[in-house]
C-alpha cells in the first residue's frame, strides 16, 4: 500500500507544498509551477554534486597509507579540530561550494564529518554532511596485498562505462527498463536515459562479433526503512550510490497501475509492508563490465552516529551469512598470479609476521551480469536507528530493525530478509570479467573482503577421526567429509583419508585472518548427516594471534551400518530422472546427468537383525511416479550396484 507523508529531513518540502497549494489555474499559475519545478531540479542536481564532493573527500582521506607509517603519524595527519575546519572552496558545475571537515578522536581512530555548503537559488544557505570512521592500518600490509594490479593486467575499477553524454536526441525511441529509466543503442554504444538525460554510456557495446549489443551490469535491491526506530527519514532522503562510473535508479511499482514511480529528493511516500512496520522502495544500479567497487547508502543531511544500516540474513545459522551493520556492499573478484604452469603455485609475499601469503589482485565483473540471479534475494538494505555504541550486526536482530511483525512472512521472525547477502560480494563464483588465464587464476571463493585487508594470516590445523569399519559403503561416504570456518566456506583444505583398522582419519588446515585484534570464530565439520554424526561438530576459537594446532581435533565422529545402492537407470524414451527415493527414511541423490543415482539406507544397527529389505522408486522427467518400484534386499551394510531399466508398461509410469 502507498505510505502517507511524514516529516521531511532537509529539503524544504513545506515551502514547496504551500507554493503548489496556492497556484491558480491560469497562465500565471502555470508559469509559477514551471519555476518551482526548475528550481527544484537545480537544487537536486546541486545537492547530488555536493554529496559527490563530500564522498570524494572521504575517499581521499582514506587513502593515507603512502603518507604515514605509524599510529602517531596517522593521528597527526588527522588532528582533532574544534568544530568544522580545513575549509576549501570548490567551483562546481551547479554552484560554488565550501568544503570543511570536523575530526573527533575515538580512541586511536578518528570520527570524521565532511560538510559541503553552498547558497541555493533562493539565496538561502544549504549544506550536506557525510561521516565516516578512520583507523590506522599498517601501510606495509596494504602495500603488500597489492590489491590493484597494473592496468595492463587487470581492468580498472571504473569498468567500460562512462558518465553522461548529453540529452536524448529528438525523436529517439527508447526501451523501458521498468524502473523509471530506459536505454537506446546508436550502433556503437548503449546509452542509459533518465528522463531526457543520458546518464551512462556503455562504450562500444554494439561492436560485437555476433552483431548484438552488450548490456549494462545491473545490481538490484530494496531499501527498507524501519518506521519504529527511524521516523524522520522519507524515501527521498535515501540516496543509493555506486562508486566510479555508475547510475542508480530509485523507484517503486505502483500497485494500482503496475508502473514504475520514480523516487526523487522530493518523494515522501512509497510502499508499506502490511502493518506499516517498513516503508520500502527499489533500486537498480547500472555499471559497465569490468567494474569493481561499492554500492552504498547516503542520507540527505548526512549520516548520524545513530543511523544504522543492516545487511545479511537474520534467520541463517551460518556465521558468515548473519547480519552486519554496513552502509555499503563491496563487489570484487580476487585473482592470483601464476608463478609456474602449476596452478597450485601462486605468487606470494612475506607479511608483517614473516609468513608467506598469496598476493591477490582485484578483478571486476563480467559484462551484463545481473544481481540477484533468478530466484535469489535482492541486495537489500534495512535502515533504522539505534544507540551509536551498538555496532555489532547482532543488534540488527536484538534491537528489532530486522525482526518487526512484518518481518515474519513464512512463519519465522526475520524471514522477510532471508538470504539477503552481507557486505561483501565475491565475484569469483562465475561473475568475473575476462582476464589473461596464462598469467592469472582464481579460486572459487574469496578468502576475505579485500576492501578491508587483514594484517596477517594464521593457519589452524587439526584432525577428523570417524569410527567405522573399512568397507566400500563407508569409503563412499567419506567423500562427504569437509571443513569450514565461521568466515565461510573455501578457507579449509582436508586431506585424503587413511584407515587405522578402526577409524577413518583426515587432517585439515584452515586459513583465518587477523585484523590486529586476533581471530575469533569457530571451526566446523561437514559430512553426510544421514549417515555420519560428530559430537561436537563445532569448535569455538578465540584470540588466535598465531598458527594454532591445539584442541582442534574432531574425535567424536562415528558411522552406523548402512546399505548403499547405486547404479544407472535406463528409462523409456531415454528420459532423465527427476527424483529418486528409498523406503525406510533413507536418502537418495541423482547425478547431474540424471542418469545415475545413489541411495543410502538409515542406520541398520538399530534393527535386529541389522538388515534392509525395501524398495527403490524413481520418477522420470516429464512422467508420473512409477507405480511398481524395484525391490532390494534383504542385505546387510555394504555397497551394492543396481543398474535398472524402467519400461512404461512394466513399471507403471
């Protein structure tokens, strides 16, 4: 439903409404209305330019590592000010701006607010504020990581798009993007249009061998405003911005017309969830292929310390998916440089602790990538307010920002935001731009967020011991053994197994990363839970400041007596299999090709005698469930091959 208006934060909306309220129907009224619209358009462009100036200053201040070597030098470079100081005059496109900054001590760190002020068309003073926190990071650490490779090796972060390009030509037809923007192709480039402004150009997009035009990269999501804690922000106060050459459209779909309604600086209404707990609108950020950078939120009038932005999944049990407080998401791929033809030999450097670490290079996104993928959750943000001292993501749940009544959609509080991604999007999982595979390679996952590189890496090692007799069925189950840390999958290596007469034995090693205060998290084993159990399967670790091999062994793992059936299935018409099942509560999996299967019984040791007699059932794709399943057993625990043939008449399918 459409949300009602509330207090606007910083845009002089009352003055505009009063002006509109007294307009007459005559010519003078039309002229006055055009004047208001013109002034507001100028004000919007000026405000956007001021926000860009403030953001640019903050990014410059963050890039201090080449000028300081110690905490003392960092604090001297960013000395505490009395109010706003360090004034600078900047001649902009729409106004003359005065930029100043306020620096406040926060322990060894600095809280910084950048103010950009100008005089509006009506002669009244206007300003925006942006805030951030800076802390000291060893310049050696940042330099050693070398996260930006040379231009000839890795695409620059801007990507293959450029900002602006004039006005929409008279008579030019466009294609709607269903988000208040459109595009057109001119035979060489693809151009994104907002109103009549060409806001982004994808250069050489139409000069492909196939004769088709490449599309923009599109990143989509929803902005939710938590009305309980944050009732002074209107939708128009929330700006979505992307770094470098990009354009972000803000809009919502009117439920009555099913048309996109553009969100502007003057927008005071959008959509509400059923009980009014959240006001929301959508965004799409357009970017060129090869881009890597950030998509974030900026509030009109500046971001106060109590303004909080929650991302992540409040109903996930995985630590790396749970909510964090972050006003932006980082999108980046991570390449390594090959030293030899062996892909396992990677370029390294020696970190501050004297350890060899892989050197990573940033890599951008592939052309025409669209986030989210089909069926996945959008890259949403939840905006609320809480005490400045509450900085942990768990407060997004405990303080209610992601757990209001309307967050319960499918029976679990918070599932409105289920599968919302956290603050770092790794592009390595199939979204990387082209690169020279002779010189570079990439892993399937990223070890950490490269925008916030750790000081050093530590290795945690241990073992996994599973009590089970050596046989074919148990050996088959051992392929499910793996390990991960609370940082996510991809940072652990597990050895192949050995058997000592009573146990299958594995060793593992996990990389964990230290940002200067030690690593805290957990280690966890992965296995086929229908056949193997480990107690415990999680080991908590804290204050890891060096390599660690103590107390990391998973020794309480065991396996029951299982019968494993596998083989191929030949169907009438050579159809693929859609599903398979086994009686008695066991589990079945199908191969990717849909032509072979594996089914595992429940633990036979709970039966007397420990044998299995049952059936295997299959559903061919495009066909009904077979009424005549295949009988198997009686068998004891072990590995059994059953190659089966399904005929329409014989099996009733």
